[in-house]
C-alpha cells in the first residue's frame, strides 16, 4: 500500500516526477498534499519525510524519500518503468541521475509556476548552458533510442520522461525556443493526460508563494 506525499502542484516540480510516473503506470497510491508555504510546514515535513522534503513515498508507513530513490524502489515491483533494453535502461538512468543532481542554474532561474505563461527573456549564460545541455540530451536520446516507437525519450514512456517533465513545463512557461525534435518532445510531455490532470489541479490551488510569483513576473511579465 503506497501513500505519496507531495507539495503544492503549482510549484513542486520534484513532487510531479513520481506522481506522474505512478499515474502513467497505473501504480495505485493514496495522494497526500502538504502545503509548503504555511507556517509550521517544516515540522510537518520532518514528521513525514526523512529529508523533510517532498516527494516522500510511504510503503505501509515506511518512508522512501528523494525522487530517484522513489523511482528505483517502484522499479523493483514494476520493472517496466525503465526501458527493457539494457543499454537504453542504462542511458535512461544516466539521464535521470543527471537531472536529479544537475541543472541548478535552470532550476533556480526558472522555477515551475504553472499559473504563468511568460514572454521570456534572454537567459543568463549558465542558464542557457543548462538549456543547451537538456536540448542535446533530448535530441540525442530521441535519435538513438526512441526507435520511433512513441513520442517519448525511449519511445515508450519511462522514468526518464517523468524526471524531465517539469523541464518541459519550464520551457513552456518561460517561452524557451526549442529546435523541432526537442519541441515535439516537450509538447508530447505536456499533452500526457496525467500532466493535464496535474496542471488543472494546480490552476485550482489558491495558495501562492509571493517569492516565486515575483520571480516569474520579473522574467518577462504575464502574457
Ligand atoms: N532532491 C529532492 C528534492 C526535493 C525538494 O527539494 N522538494 C521541495 C519541494 S519541490 C521541498 O520539499 N522543499 C521543502 C520546503 O520548501 O520546505 C528529491 O529529488 O526529491
């Protein structure tokens, strides 16, 4: 029995990753929402999650934190969440680990904020370098591993797509220009039924984080 603790859907990009993966593969779970912007939220997080962060998966009450650890734990019961081919599976793990550990400039300059669609502006050099790296990874992987078996990185949807789904949201929100292969992949992720479900729920949330909303406004104003 899985319980998944997640943050505000509008802002919590890490929460989106395992949520999307579990939804896509039909892995049953009970969803619990934790407000990240109310006083006392840290004490609540400490009681729910070993690293006082969301997402946190509970299996019969046992806590599994860090998105990549959650995915690997799920993969023990559901190996289909990684590609079947060994080389593709290894590459999917490399991409997922790189996402988990990297792209700090991109994540900090362009936080997920689904209520915005911005005109965009020229990103700082280190942000552009992260964007270029993501584009290169997406293009290379689609070219080498998708086998035209589907619109995702490895053809069929995998954990690697769940890891990059919030980046697709960021590219859309901040109006980042993408070459055709990367643009089609971003659109495929955004059109995933579970992504639409998540976004619709995010738009209905009333709680706002002034700091993130101001950052978005500073990034080119509302469209
Ligand atoms: N490396 C962690 C990152 C988790 C993370 O930073 N989560 C944020 C929300 S997106 C959080 O819980 N922040 C705690 C807080 O705002 O107090 C993972 O992969 O799960």
